[in-house]
C-alpha cells in the first residue's frame, strides 16, 4: 500500500480548517508583527519579542471541542479570572473548558482568532502585551489585538501506527511535485512528505517506540 501525504507548512496565514493536531506552531501578533504569543517566566501569557516560550503544539480541545494549545515546555494556555496563563494540566472539567478554544478566521481579516469554549462571547486578545479573554467592542484595535498569524515550526516527521511512534528520516529533497513523483516511484519506502514554503522533503520510516495507551489503527503524519 502506497502511503504518501503532503503536509504543507506554510509561513503565511493558515486557515482554521488547516490546523493539524500535533502541529508545532508560533502565533504572531497581527498588529505587533515582531511579537509572538509567549509563555512568560511567571506563567502568564503575553505577546513578546524575546524569542523564547513562543512555540505551541496544537491539540484536540481538552473539553471535547475545538483546539487546545500546549506549551512545548508543558502546560496549556487557559484563562482564569479572564487572564491567560500556562497552567499544568489537571483532571478538572473547568480546566479542560478554560483551555479549549474554537478557531475562527482572524477578526482583522487575516490570521486566526481564538474564541473561548466556555465564555463563547470572549476571544483571546492582547492588551498591554498581556493576553486576556475579552468581549469584543467592535473596534478595529480589538480586531487586530485578537488576530494572530499561524507560523508552523519545523518538526521531525512522525508516523503513528497501531500504538507505535515511528521516526522518519529524509530520503529526498526538492519541490512538492518532485517529491510526489519520488514517493510514487518508491512505494513501500516513502512514508511522508513535509514542506516549508517551496522546499519539500520525502521521508522514510526508521525506528519505532511503543506509546503506552495508544491504539491507533490508521496512519497519521505529524510534522
């Protein structure tokens, strides 16, 4: 069976419908383009140009709907008292709802806007650099403050199958069209294609590690 999936990691805006579970991303402020949603040392979430704490992993919404954003250093973005924090995950219905957001087309006409699952009239926005969930006042400033550009971060590709996480290694590089032809000629060897901009790589499976509690029966590729 030939398995060849193209995962396009574009450095421009990614539509909400194109977010991939497991994808590693940065969220760039629309009106402060040098600033990204970041985890500060005290756990607060703010837009920052420090270059640290600004990488997030897209997860299925902990509340069973939408998406949740997990810091690469652990913990999820959640709101409490309307302020955005990165808190360690706990077994709490409130935590799961506070950490879940639906994703909409950016209110400013670009990027995405994140709407709270349990405060559906409120969206994540920055104010004084810190992030909050606020109800929109309809202003252009609020629309910009609540809009963020999605920028995928390069990751190693992983193949999940029957509870195993299989690492992959590059076996070819070039345009997407070239890599798709390469995969077509290497049935059974080419496992995935990952792309960033116009540069793509083909990958093959290397080693596997059993993941406790996983029972996946379909092939999913994450880059």
